[in-house]
């Protein structure tokens, strides 16, 4: 009964979120640097910790490297608010960004242990995001959610830049 009540409250709260239309326009010129060759390496680990203390890795999930531009900053603020995590039940169902947005990002897949890497990354500021979800795939809402963090490469790095994608 508590679970059903909790799900109902989450649905009602998610419906109350007033997503504003994007003001910033997508600009190919602002994101074009991601297509240039680079020497940077970004390594990371994506996971969430259940309330029981069990760690769930982002095994097999797509990890995205997205140039930080006014357009993407606004999108991330709308999706995540002031945090770096949004629960699966809070995913927007009507998210239709500019179709070119996905063309100017890079993707990789997290390994079974939640670790991932991007190689040959050009200098710039990026968002890195993925989802860590678990539970019945046929359920209306799964547990877990989407996480992100930011990373900046200057082009002067001599070691990989490390990032942890978790709730905090």
C-alpha cells in the first residue's frame, strides 16, 4: 500500500513540474569542437547506491559526452534542476531537443563494473551523463535514474581526467 501511495505521489509531483521552453538556440558552431581530433582521455565510473547499501553499476548503459554550450546548459538545468540526479520516474516524456543535438555528442558503453572511457577528446567543457536503473523492465517506473557531471579538458593533460557519475 505504501509503495502504491509513493508511486502516486511521485506521478503527481512529476506532473507539476513546469518545464519552460528552451530559450537558448542550438548552434552547430558552438559544438563543432567535439568533431575535432584531440588527445584527451576521460575515464569514469557510473553507479548508484540503493538504500540498502548495495551498489548498482551502469552496466551496459550508454554514456554520453555532450559539449557544454548555452543550449546544453539550459537543457541540463531543466532536466536536473540544481542536482546531478533525476529519478527514473522524473524523466521527461516529451523531451524533443534539436535533432542535431545528438549528432554533436559522443557515446560509449559502460562496462559491467560501470567503468567507461572516452579517448581522443578535444579540449573543451563537457557534460557526461548516463542512467543507472534496475527493476522490472515492464514496470511503469523503474528504480534508479539519470546521473551527470561536468568535466573540462584544457589540452595540456598528461593523465586521463577522471569523473564519477553518482547521485552526488
